[in-house]
C-alpha cells in the first residue's frame, strides 16, 4: 500500500491476479511540476486482475486500459454525502479515459465490514456522454455478486445532461422475504 503520490509520465502496467486499489485526493497521478498530465501521458494498463477505485479523484488525468478478462471491484459506499461514493472512477477530466479491450468487464461488489448493503446505486465509473457509447453493454456482474447480496443486482446507466456525463453502476435492490404460515 503506497501512501504517497506517485509521479510518472508514461505507462504503468498492473500484472497478477490480485486487485490494485487506487485512492487519494485529486490528482493522485501528477507530472513532476504538480500539474494534471496531458492526454495519453499517464496510462494505467490493467493486464491481469482487478482495479478498485477508493476515490473518484484518484483517476484524474489517467488513461485506464482494461485488458480482456480483467475486472473492476467497487465498494458499497458507507456514506454518499458531499459526493463520497458518488462517481466510482471519475474519468471526465483532461487526459482521463477508459478503454476496454475485451467484450466485457466483470464487476464485483464489495461490502466493507460494518456497512449494511441497502438498496442503492453503486457507481462503477463516470465518463463523458461521448465516451459512454463505447462502454455500453461492457459491464457485467461477476459470478459471485448475487450470492453476496440478498436482493437483485443489475447494471444500470444514469445520464446527467447538465454535466454531459453518464455514470455506469450497479443497482442494488433489497429483496423481501415473505413467510406465510
């Protein structure tokens, strides 16, 4: 776990079956002089395993590429006030993008200890409306998601015409059990 900002200009490739979790304040990836990088100068290539956003701001200026067979893990946010948990990966800034090389991206939903999974929308990523077209139909639920939540889970997209963005997310709807005797 790296607690400091990472500075680079080029490509970082994540290998191995584990999960790379990125968080922190904006921007986590900056040029040496502290500015947000130019388009395609900071490429995060996920070649294996999963990527997990811990803050939306950590992806400012990153060109994220997900190889075929890689996935995304998102947490059910404990708090959604003041934008916490609002965006998943926010990929709308200069140089930010998401490229999916396979036909689908499996999405896992993690419920942190002490957080009750209630009916809600759990963001995966937010992109510009223009970029959303290339991602439609790509996000699918990982095989283990339904077992972890008592209710229905679907992938949904929500457009924000004012911000000219689309947020892809998992819609969790609490199930109901009715016992008749």
